[in-house]
C-alpha cells in the first residue's frame, strides 16, 4: 500500500491543492476526495483512463467534491470502459448521481463506462476488492465521515474535515498512518482539529505516523516555518506532506 498526496491544502489555499489522497495497492486504486483544485495535479499524473477503481467523498463541501465531474469527464475523454465506484454517505448518493449532469449537461449519456455507487454510514464496514473500509463521524459544519482502509497488512485513516471524537479515535487506534486535517497549531476552530490535539490523540492511540494536512493558508505560510521544530513527538512520526509527496508502507 502507498499513499500519494494529491493535495494537502484547505479550501482557499492558492498554493496547495485541496485535501485529496490517492491510495494504491496491488489490486485497488482509491481516490479520497477530489475538490475543485485537485483535477490539475490528477491530470499531471497522466494515469490511463482505466487506472482508478473508486472515489470516496467524505462530505458535501466544494473543496472535497467539485473536481469529481472533471475527473469523470477526463476518463471518458481518454476512452475509459471499466466501471468506477463512487463511495459516499447514503444520503448523498442521489445527489452525486446527478452532479456530473449538472456540471456537464448531456455528457454522462456518452460515457462508455458505468458509474456505480456505494452509500455508507457511520459504523459500517464495506469490502471493496482487497480492502476493508470502515467509517466514523467527525464534528464539522456538516456531516463528515472519516474513513479507515485496511488491506490486511496495513491500515490507513483519512479524516476528511472535522474534529475527531470518540468514534473517530476508535477508528484511528493502532493505525499505521492517519491523515488528519489540522487547521491551526493549538487553537480549535469550529469544525476543525488542531495540531497539538492531534499529536496527543495519536500518541495515546498507538498511531505510527500522523500526517497533518488542511493547514490554514496564512498559518502555513507565515507561522509554520517559525514553529516547525515544536511539531514533534517521541512516540509518533509526524509529517507535513506537500502535493505529490508519497508515503510508502
């Protein structure tokens, strides 16, 4: 299993694409979130049309799903024939079925590949190819589901957006890699976690590596360079990935 960080930025970061990550195993290629600025780094990777197996959408905010029609359209334009699966909250399945038609009217009828949907909810576990997917809520301005991916050898979690709670922490426990959105250093903003809380949580729950993403753009530019030496742990590996960085298990 490996992770390619397509983007690590928050919604209005002009230097870092939206928070989005590509998980690759021997049998599955899963994209986790695809906001409006994620399509560009995705295009740069220049994968073949049938490369991707599934896309997970954590919640209905533009910086996590507005890139979906562009990616689906690009795969059609390059000649995709293999079905693709969209995984999202059960209540959002009908919305995402219609979203590409809203963005590119009439084009979805021309697709030569099927788009299948799996609706999920908190506490549910889904088998997909060689992966076991589990879900838990975070506290955000709208409903968001963090996801855990287990291939039988390694486990990986991605928060989407939101402050972790008891159910989220249970999902993260003993994971090899947790990608947690952290907006500021030690200040909680409504709907977002912070770095200090996330490090403490990871230390207390045997997380091997903690990746900090979705940092507030001004904090990342102005403050992060000054305090980077403070962001450390004796128990957990801490990384702050850039776009197109990779993490290999």
